[in-house]
């Protein structure tokens, strides 16, 4: 390496170390407890839906038409499910990976806290911006159980 390259890399290293040292770290205030990471979050659905058994995904949005994806049930009870199809707002084929990713992400949602409206000091659903909901996701499995 020539001298200019070495000097440039040394200056770049100094800048990186300076940014690391000057970046503030978030320290919790005394008396407040923080969750201990992902393990402290509780699953939203208990029990969580089995994504491989989901046959219908419906996304209802307040300001847009609902998106409905479904796949056909087999003739046999435990046979393979059909391909994903969009039922609304238009009928047609759907991207299997995107629909299953949406269902998987929804099935694995976790929450750190739960809103309990009606309790003393708790905000109302409307005050929290949850009434009316902006969107509702409904998963239905092959046993006709729904998860909202």
C-alpha cells in the first residue's frame, strides 16, 4: 500500500472509533424495568396458528377494499392444500410466498404490553387510536378456526 491509502484508512478508523465513543447509549431511568428481550414478549395468539394449515387470509382496511386470499381444501382430510388465489378485490392467482409470509408474520407476532381498556387509568380504545381499527387481519385454518 502507498502512503496515501494508509493515511486514508487510518483517518477512517479514527472517525469510526470517535463515532462509537460519542454515540450515546440508552440507559434506563432508575426504578423502571425494561423487558429482558424477546423472551419477555408474549405471543399475540395463544395458541399460535399453524401457518401450513391456514386456508384463508383476509386483510380488511378502513380506507381501502379488503384483500382476501384463499386456497382450496383437498378431498381427503389431511391432503395437500391448493394454490393460493386472490378472491377480492379481484379474482386471480396470488404469490404463494407473499401470502404465506404475511400469515407467518401474523402468526408469530409478539407483544410486550397489553392494552386493557376500562381499567383505572387505562386509555380508551379511541384515545389509543385503535377504534375504529385501521386494519384487521383474519387468518382461518382448515379446521375453520379464526385468528383476528
